[in-house]
C-alpha cells in the first residue's frame, strides 16, 4: 500500500470513529435529558392531575348549573314584578 492509500484508510477510520462517538454522545445526552425532564416534570404533572381531579369533584354538573341559572332568572323576574307592585301600592297610598 502506498502512503497516500494508507493515510486515506486511516482518515476514513478516524472519521468513522468520530461519527460513532458523536452518535454515542448524542444518544447519551438525549437519555440524560429525558431522565432529567421526567424527574422534573413528572411530579409536577402528577400534582396538576390531582388538583384538576379535586376541582372536578367540587364542580356541580352543568345541568344543575343550568337549572340554578333558570331559577335565578325566575326569581329576578318575580322580584321585579313584586317591586313594581309595591311601587304602585306606595303611590296609591300617598295620593
């Protein structure tokens, strides 16, 4: 083998070795990053899930809310009618 061919072969081996090392470093960094993210975010997501569950347990069903809203509308209209009646009665009693 000539020196040029030998150097080319050595260069190719070095390039291959560097490419494998680069891939190994990327893989290791990715694994470490995932482990770090899991250890940081998993407890927070678990706590968030618990809080959301607690909130959902305290909420009234939408149908019950709609019923209450309708009752409030009815009571407001009834109050307005009664208030109007009182106002008319007061005017009559003062005249």
